[in-house]
C-alpha cells in the first residue's frame, strides 16, 4: 500500500478512535442525555406513526378484497336503466342488484335509525351471509337472504329497540318478523364499515313498504375479469359520471379518511418538532462552546480544520448509531399498542413491521437531526486558536440554528397539510405566542425593575438581577411559555369545544333536527307540529347535487389531495337556493346576486371549501342534478355566522334557478319538542319511516364519541408535550448553568448565605413561570378566537376559574422544577469563582 494511503488510513483510524472516546465521554454528560431524550422521543413518535399508517393501509387493501362482495360495485342514487343493466350483464359474468335506504324503526318509546338493505334470491354474489338464531347464539352461514315478510337485524339494533328474535316490528303499515340476527354480509364494506346499524329484507318486501324511490341507494355487485373491470370503469366515466365505482384494484372507501387522520397526526408533529427545537437550541449553546474549544485545542496541536470537523461529524454519527436500536425497540412496542387500540375500529387489524419504510423514515429523521446539528458544525469549521483566549461570538450561529428549525417545521407542514387555512392558523398562533411572550418578558422585567429600583428587599433585587440577564431569562421564559401554550392549546380548547357546541346547538336549533324530508313528508311534519303545538325554529329547502367537474376537469383530475371537502364532494351534497344572503351567512369575497336575477347559473361556495380545493371566483362547476349536468360559475364566497341557526350549506344558488332545474325538493328543519312530544314521534315515523330525523341528545352522543376518541389521541400527545416541556426547562437550566454558578458565587462573595441564593432562585423561577403562563394563556385565547370563529363561527368564552387555576399550577410546577434543576448551581462556593 502506498505511503500516502497508509497515512490517510492511519488518520482515519485515529479520527474514529478519538470520536469514539469523545462520544463515550459525552454520553455521561447531562446535556447530552437531554439531547438524546429529545431526539429519541421525536424518532419514536414519527416511526410509530409511519408504521401504524402502513399497517392500516395494508389492512384496508386486504379488507377491500375480502369485504367488497364483488369484483366491482356500481353505486348510484337512481336505479339504472334497462340499457345500462344490459351493458353490465354483457361485460360481466354475473350481476346482483341491491337497494338500501336509511329508515327509522320503532318499538314503543324506543327509536333507532337503521340502514335497511333489500336483496334478492341471487344475493350474495360472493361469500356467504353469517347469521345467528339469537343474540349471543352460535352462528351459521347461509347462501340467501330473508324471505318475504321477514327482517334480519344486527345485534346492536335489537339491543337498542329492546327486541329479540321472534318479535314483530311494524314499518309503513307492514308487520315484519325478526327471524335472524344479522352478523356479517359479504359486501359489508359498502354498508358503512361497522358504523351504521343494519337490517336486511327481501326486495319484494321493500316494494311493499312503498318507500320513496328518491330516498333509495342502488348498488350493483358485478363479477368481472380485470379486462372487464377496465371496460366498465371507462363506460361509467362516460355514461354515469354521477355514479360511484369501487373495485378490488382501487382505493378503499376509508383510504381517504385514514390519509386525513394520518395528516392530522403528522401536523401534530409540528408541535413536537417546535418543542424539540427549543430544547435543542438551549442545549446547542453548551455543545457549541465545548465543540469550538475542543476544536481550537486540536488545531493548536496541528490538526487541520477538515479533520476537526470530521471528528465532530463521526462523533455525532456514533451517537445516532447508539440511539437507533433503542428507538427501534420502543417504536415497535408503541406500534403494537397502537394496533391493539385501533382494533376496535378496524376489525382483524394485525401487527406488521415494515422494514423498508422504517429505513426510509429513519433516514429522513436523521437528515432532520443533521439540520439541527448544522450550526454546530459551522462553528467547528470556523473555529480557531483565538477561541481559547477570547469570548466566543455565537449570535450568528443562533440565527442559523433558528433558520434550520424553521426550515424543518415548514417541511413537515408542507408534507402533511391538507387544510391550508387551519394549518396556517396553527402556525400563526405559534408566531403570535413567540412574539407575545418575548414582548411580555422584556416589558415585565423592564417595568418591574424600574418600578422597584428605589425599594429594598429580595424581590426588587431578584428583578434587578433578572433585568441584567434579560436575554438569558427571556430565552427561558420563551421555552417554558411555548410548552405551556402548546399544552393548553391541546387540552383547554378540547375541553371547551364540547360545552360550547352543545349549548349553542340547544339555544338556536331546538332539540330535533330533520336532516331530510320530501315535500309530502314536510307537509305532514308541519301538520304534526301544529297539532302537537311544537315550535319549528328553522326550515330550509334544498336539492341533491353531485359535483363531477371543476373547470372542465373531473374531480380525480382536478384534485387528488386528501381533504374533508373533497371527501364530501365525492358524494351528493345539499344545494340550497336563496335570493338574499342567509342570516347565518356572511359574504367574504365576490358579490351576492340580485333578487330575482335571471342569471341563475351562478353559485356562492363556502370559504373553507374554496381554500381546500383551491377554487377562485370565476371557476366553473358542473353538478349532476337528477341525472342531468348543470354548469355554474362561482361568483361569491360565504362563511358561517353564528346567531341565525346552524343549518347552512356549502353551495348556494339564486332562487330563480329552481324554475330551470327539474329535481325533487327536500327540507331541513330544527324543531323544539317536549319530552311528551318526543314520545309521540312514533306515529310520524310509522307513516314515513324514511324521514331522517335525529335528536339533540343523539347528536351530542355522536359528538361525545368522536370527542372521546380525539381526547385519547390528544392525551397521548399531551404526555409527549409534558415530557418535552420538562426536558426544555432542564435544558434551559443546563444551557445557562455557568452563568448561574457565577451569579451565586458573586452573591456569596459579598457575605450573603446560601439561603438568599435559594430565595432569589425561587423568586426568579416563579416570575419566569408567571410571565410564561400569562403569555401562554393569552396566546391560547387568541388561538381560540381564531379557530372558533373560523371553524365554528362561535364566540370563544374560556373558563376564567380554570385559567386562574392553570396559572397557579404552572407557576408551582415551573418553580419546583426550576429550583430542583438549579440545585447544582446553588452548591457553588468562592473557590469555584476563584477557579473560574
């Protein structure tokens, strides 16, 4: 081997050996343990999220194949014509038709909304029905559905109605015998996937019920080859654009929902990244000084700048390698826990490790950690022997670190955001919090010191000392305040939203919501309310419309990003008409049409829908209304405004449009009923079982169920935030520990005892906690106002007592933790000062 290569190899060995020794030494240092905690928590969170997401996606793919019940399913709001059915039969090996409708079953004072499906003798197309003869009884597989006059109900429906197999339920004047407990349908996926309560009847029985055809959903299960599936999809796009098609090679109906859930969790990582960045920024000040001094020593002994930088990089890489197996094991355990928790939502979801994806995500995380480390490496590369004798100037490196932090957070927001408006509000709230806490820190310390400068005592002296170290204290206050804000933001808003929404709904909407009633049904409802003396608080008419094109492009071509708006617009929506701006709406862009305008092909679209889909004034929308395409132009954008009831619509058109559109009209309404009047609803449901009505208590129960699920997720995130908050406080103490030691030693040199140092320390941390808590509470209020107004158009009214209790708790917690973390600096003596 040439001498030059031998020298380079020897230098590399020495570099790795030196880096290894330094890494071992640093692992024993407190600030490095904190740094490993921060990076480890971030890695565990992101890796667990990615692995859980892949497990759910794989489950949905398998679930699609097993629960679709056919190779292809065509779903439409209208029955297909004979010509369309003939085409399906010609390009498939078998076709099975089903009908379904949302109805209400009653048993005395018990009511239950049920998704009722009617099937023929050739159903199921694939697989078998699973039923039982009694609740909790043994199951059996059958190859055909109920006979005429029979109904099969699932166990939850029977329990809700307080009925058993053998009982008779009456609907639309027809008596139906409950002959089986419905356990499983091969096309279960199309029935809401364990969400809605279910019932099964014969197609001929459905005809006897004489339910309005416009309330029906029609599905056609098709057995077809891959080539036939491709042909049918192309045919559907050209001939039935308003229909929906699902097939085994396509996307699961819940795939978009899960993607949005994943994005929500990903956006949550912005909060965690932000908190981790605060801790890293505090610790980096200690690490940067140590790295610069060590590099200067190495350079003074003849090492080049390049080799000094190489030692730093290799040492950091060794720390990452050491951290990796720990993160791997913990993320696997958390992944197992998440899969177990999701088992109640996704039946038969199993734990599965995705090695390739783990490596990809791990590499991205290491790249992010590398960005955080970059300012230290820049400092090492610029280090010189002069650093051994002159104070280190690190202000520019601080700016670089903050730029790196912002870049990582923006990258996470870009990857995961599917709601630009809401994401922007979260980021704006964070910026407001930072600015407000910095302002309060400087203002409080400056005014406090000026107000007490002529007074004597410990408190004025403590404020004076904090004022002299305003940069240090404001940094600590900012770290504590941001942690507190993020914790309050996740917990307090979640606490208030349930009570606010429930009280508002009760005040403005009554306690019964009619979500769909035909014109004939609405006339009977009006007659019933007059007879009963009930109050109709709101009533609005609408027709169903399905968006199929935006600016000449189909929805799939126009926007494939997951969002709530897109998920809803892929189905039929309620299209409202009005001459004037509704009292619960406000125009934010464009201009509302004039009363009785003849230019009827114009619409106003809800502002958040505009933002989600990237729409603008002048864009064209094509809706299928009663199987006919109708084109509209967007001329205005509106938002919801509280005070006029909560029935509002995403899309609204002029009232003159109804003269040009031939489509069934429906009604939405809110009604106030007494307990006695609720008990008489059975007569109305017996007459019209397809009326869609839901009580306030049932809506609140659904809302509470969702809120409970979100609370569990947020609670887990809050635990991470609390852990990171503790690390941030300890990191801030560690980052300025040298200054604290000098301060305490100087106080001792004037003849004061350690008790005074302890008292000063307690006062400083109580003031730090108080300013941080005040800034966090005000920032939380601002965030609440922004989000409540935008998302719910409600006035945010926080619980004052809860806020005061939170303020006291934060001050106590921060003070206790601060004093505990500062015990090392309190143990200083004059000998240490002389040594320095």
